[in-house]
C-alpha cells in the first residue's frame, strides 16, 4: 500500500518520532534560540550525536539554523510546523459527505 501523503509529512513525522529529537526540540523551544553546545549541555548527548539530530530536524524544516559568526543558532520553525501539522489534520478531518441531520 502506497501512502498518498506529501513527502514533507513523512519527513516531519519521521523526524519528530525520535525521543532524542523530541528532547532537543524541548530545549530549543525553552530557550527560543540556542547553539549546539548549549543543546549538548542540556540533553547530555555527544556533540556528533546532537549534530546528527539537528541535521535531521533542519532537513525536515522543523528548526531554523542561523549562522552568527562562527556559531550556528537554532530556533523552532513554527510556520513550517503549523503548515505541516495543519495540512495533515485538514486532510484527515475534512468532511467528505453531508450530514442528513
């Protein structure tokens, strides 16, 4: 069975399914903007592991990565999250027939 869902939904849900990425998102949300070292300190995973998860979250457009000098600052991409989740919800909650009431 093939999924008719847009690829961005698949990437989004695969990215947020992981518990480490959920923790990373919690940290970013609580700080609004934070660099990778700050995330490493809060999540207590190695820097290469954090970088791996940040790349997945960036590729899925869930977070923004902004270069400031030598640092990269991460923040939540609320617009992309709202668009993706909203589109998903609209697809599976829209009325396909009229009620007879």
